[in-house]
C-alpha cells in the first residue's frame, strides 16, 4: 500500500516536468536552474484557468520529448534486458513506453492542488549525470522528490528518472519488466505495451 501511494507521488512529481512552456539557455543553466525555471512555469500553466484539460494534455504530449530522455529512461527501466532487444525493437519500445507513460500520468497532474516545490541541492552522480533534490510541500507533509538528469551533447539537461521517498520510477518499471521477461520474449513485452496503449486510448 505504501509503495502504491509513493508511486502516486512519483507520478505527480514526474508530471510536474511534463508541461513546461518555456526554455532556458542550455549552455548557461545548471540542472537545478533549468528544473527550477521549468517547474515555476509548469505551476503557472496549472493555475491558468483559461486552459482546458485537453489543452493541457496537448502541451504535456508535445513537451514530453523535450523534457525527458526517453531512450535513457527506457534503457534504465529495462536494465540488462536492453541489450537483448534488437535495434528495431528498441526503436519501437521507446515510443511505446513513452505513450504508456503519457497515458498513465497525464490526468494525474490535473489534480494539482497548489503544492509548493522546494529546491535543496544538486549532487553529482557520475559523469554528465546529477541528482536534483527537492521537496514537495503538500498540506502538512513534505515529500522528498529527487530528479535524476543526464547532460546531452548540446548542454541540455534531461530527466531520466524520478525518485520519491526512495522509490525510483525506472526501478519500479524494471521490476515489472523483469517479471514479464522472465517468462516472455522482448517481442512479447512489446506486444504487451501495444495492447496497453490501445486499451488506454479506448
């Protein structure tokens, strides 16, 4: 039960980054600076009563590619199984996984209730990777939310994982994918994602 609630917070935290309406000069900004600016803009969008839910979903869908490194997110979520996929399977898996994530989390961000985001620190993880530690102040509770970002060749920082109360988004999916792939092939997993994406649309 606690894990389910935590992943709900993880979903909301992840979605806070999906509706960014502006950009930051990539060469000048640190990961924390970009994240802070973007989250501020996200909150502005969420508070904009002139935008209907469909318009917000459209912004979410359009901006997802810019904010998240989908290949990294896919690779980390699959773990060792990433190497078992052919190049064509990887090219199909990543956008399918993206679609499932969008459909799963798009509506949850609309439940935003004036939570505040406090930015604490930026810590190096490895070369070109950092973790930005934040807290979401929700009513009387503070929820630790850590964003893991990778710096790309153009200098832009993009998110590949969100960790809420020590529960990682990619590790949660890795556990699910490990279970599926222990009994099925990568092709079967892709078909499962296809089916899930179709069901989410219906």
